C-alpha cells in the first residue's frame, strides 16, 4: 500500500562530492518498508556523466549504512547532456533485509567535471494489506 510520495531532493549538483536528501525527510522515509525512487536530471554537463543513488538507513540518525548491497540507481545510469534523463529504482525486498527507523538518499554524480540539476521523489510503501 502506498503511504507517501514526496520530492526529497531538488538541487543543482556540481562535481563528484556526495550529497544527501534533506534531513527533514529522514523520519518520513524510514516510516515504510520499501522505497521507490524516481526523478530526472537536466542541464547536465561534463564528460560521461552518470548518477548513483543509494538508500542509506540508521537506527539513531547518526550512524548510517547502506540498506541494500547495490545502489538503487546504479552508476551505470548514464546522463544525457542534451536532454532530460529519467531515472528510477527501488530498494528491493523488505523481507530480505532490515528496515531501520531513519532513511536518507546518498546522491552522487560521476564522470569528468559533472554538473546538473537533479530532482528525486521517493514513494514509500508498506507490506501491510491494502
């Protein structure tokens, strides 16, 4: 059952440094068993730019770990420098891994001198009936 759909990141990223979804959403994102992440990039520059989005979780909102072994949106997601690129992924089977109280998205551009506008929405779902 869908619990929420929220824009959790909307910003311009320049370089390969890691950025995170806004901390005001950590509790909301942790309220569900499964997340689907979707969005798009635009105005991308650089050589061979790509995007990686990894769901991270924490029990105390301080120490973070990857929720899954591989990134939900892997670095093989090549970005267009001439058009918008739609991206999507989901965080897998909730019965195969723990689900902790706080969740954030770790977002990174790759390639040579990458930059671009990134917008990401998270849809939270519960295993419950409905």
